[in-house]
């Protein structure tokens, strides 16, 4: 969520807190009470949507790299055993199918890694009895199959996360429109009626409604002794 939306949410939360502190007044005006209740519900909706918009894929990418390396190592290990068997059997065709180096598995494209690993798995399955002499067991093939399945599952996760994040951002924009409507078209209007009756409540509310643009830099034009300006400083700017 960008800083503008974050500031708007912060302001809405501040407004809600002012309402909580002045609930005895709010309860005297049913429409205002309903509007503040809707405001609280909308804030909770936005906070829930925000969880999805802040979801990153860095950790998922790192885990995918780990899983791909495990698959590459297991596929290469099995391919080497098949190559040795093919050599002893004088099967040049089989040797050609498994004549890979470690780099062919580790540095190839993700889809190619899956394809090559599946080929190795199928060839090992077809020659499992003979490969027992080369220390390839059914357990080894089961491990290879698990690595293939895990990597295939991992490939889909970042795309799914990005899709969920996009949907959440769209939902978030709509929720902020609804939040603005509650505040501008309902609470702001009713609060004007309380301006003179409950000035302390009204002023606290108006202060909370101010949205602070943090992180904006302004130059201090005050000249120094050598005639230059001072360095820029960070200040906040309040908007209604």
C-alpha cells in the first residue's frame, strides 16, 4: 500500500479513536453512531486486504531455488547411474539420453529442468531392476519423484501470489472509495451540526481528519554565512 493510502488509513484510525473517546455524544445522534460503526468496519476490511497487498515473493523465490537445486542433484545422481549401466550394456542410445553434466541441470531453464528430470525418472523406472547393481533403489526413485512434484508446485506459487496481490490492490482501492464516502458524505456533514454544541469533540475530530503527507522534503532557504542555503529538511504537510 502506498504512502498516500497509508496516511488516509492512519487518519481514519485517528478519527475512530476520537469517536471512541466521545461515544456518549455520538450515541445521541443515531445516524452518526451508524456512520462511525461503518467506519470501524471499513477500517477492519482495509487492514485485512492490506495483508495480501504486502505479501512478497522473495522468500518463495529463495525456497524455489533450494528445491530446484535438490532436484538437480538427485536427477544428476540418477542419470550418472543410468549412464554407467548403459556403458556396461553397450547401449549408445541410452547413453545419449542421459549424457548430462551437473550444469545441464543446475543452470537450465526451470521448465527444462522438469523435462529432463522426468526423462531420467522414466528411464530409471524402466530399468529399475538392472540399476539395483548401481545402487539405485525404489526409494531413490521415490525421492526423485517427490523432488519433481515439489518443484512443479513451487513454480506456480509466485504467479499465484502476484495474482492475489493484484486482486487485493483492486479491492483496496474500492474500499478506500467507500471509506472516503463514509467520512466525507456522512460523518463530516453530521459533525458540522455539532460544531457549536460540542466544540472540543468537533476540534478533535477535525484534527484527526487532517492527512499528513510524510516524507516530503522542503528546502530551507535561510542563507548561511557563506551565502548558500541550508540543507533540505524533512517536514510534514497537512491537508484537509
